[in-house]
C-alpha cells in the first residue's frame, strides 16, 4: 500500500492527513497556524514519520503555481506577514524527491466536491469559502483554473449596500472588494463585535446576502458554472442560503434563461457535501494525481 500525504493549509489551522492510494484515511493531525518556525517542524515530522509516497497541498495564497518559476510552491503576497514569500512546498518536502502537487485550498475543495461531493459528475463548478477571508476555486471544463495566477474571487469589486455602515470594507488592498465586505471580519466590523449571536433576521445578514448575491451574479455571467458551492464558517448560518438565492435571481432579472437559475436555484447555489474537510480531501486527490497521473 502506498501512502499519500495531504495538507490543507489554512490561515487559522493546518489539517494534515495520511491516505491510502485507494482513499482510506489512515491518520489526521490538526495544528494551529502560527509562524513558519513554529508550525513547520511538527508538520514535517508527521509526514516523515508516515514515510509518504506522494504529497498533495491545498494552501491559502496567493501562491506561485508555475512549475517553471524558481519559487514554485511558495506563498507570495499574503496578508499573513509571517508567511509572505515562504517556500511552503520546498520546506514540506525537506529534500525528499517524491511526487507532489500544490494548489489553492479552494481549488482543492472544488476538486473534492466535483469528484465526491455536492457537484459530483459536473465539469463546471465554483467553490467559495466565506470565513476569515473569501476565496474561490474554479473547475472549468473539468480542469482547475490557473491562467495568469489562480482565481482570486475574494477580491472582485462590488457595489456597496446602501445600509452598510462600512462601505469601504476591511481589505487592506482594495476599497469595496468581496472579502473586505463579506468575510467574517467585515461582518464583525459592521456590527461592532461578534455577529454569531445575532438573529437570522438582523439587517447585517441581509447586507451579507446582497454581497454574496452580487458575487454569484458575477460568477454566473462570467464563468457560467453548473453549480456554485458556498462553504466556510459564515455559511454555517443556513438562513443565508435562501436570501442569497432570491437576491441572485432578482439581480439577474431574468437575463440568464436557464432552468437552473429560473426554477432550480436551490440546486444551483448549495452548501458543500464534504465540509469541513473538502480541502483536505482535495489535497489528497492532488497528491493521488501526482502519484498516479
């Protein structure tokens, strides 16, 4: 039996897994995301102790994903300053020459959901995570999208809601981008504290649904996905889904004449089936593809 290591590298935690080449999960370890000096040694020990045959990584970004680049597999201009310009893949491998692959955590998640989860069998899918940040993974024509870099859905620009007390948002890079307006910290800034105890009908969730619906309209008109999957901690508030669906239909105004939008929006904009380990399973699939191309 060959072992495949998987890492979902997140801004708050690192989730490591060991899988057999047939997909059986053999071990798992979760660590807080601290500085590289604190976080990397136990991760390397974990993978080295299992004598893995391949490694798949889904990480927060931005990432350098061009295999021709000298810093391939590095985290680049992340706002997480301790990890900026950090050679993640190189340091994880520690000189070992084994098959490996790295992609964004959300590309890993969309791969998992398309192969095994809420979009099984579909070829054109977007996975959005709404949590500490907002990220998006895109599967188009059955292939993960990279292009110039990789999708940075969280930084699309939106129109501010008329009732938003903080219409600029909290992104240090952009005025009025999706992440700055709709991620967890943006909601907290809007209400001046923790929104988790607020009722579902609080105005902040209608503002949130507006921004997520604008995002969905942009995704539908640009990428034409068969399904949009909304995951992450913020989307655990299930009352957001009907609000987002209804507002998406209203903003589209009947322009996209597809039954998926007009009649079955509840089947088009959906939660993930594999949450909270979509990214970990996708990282395993990346490692499996590297081992068994």
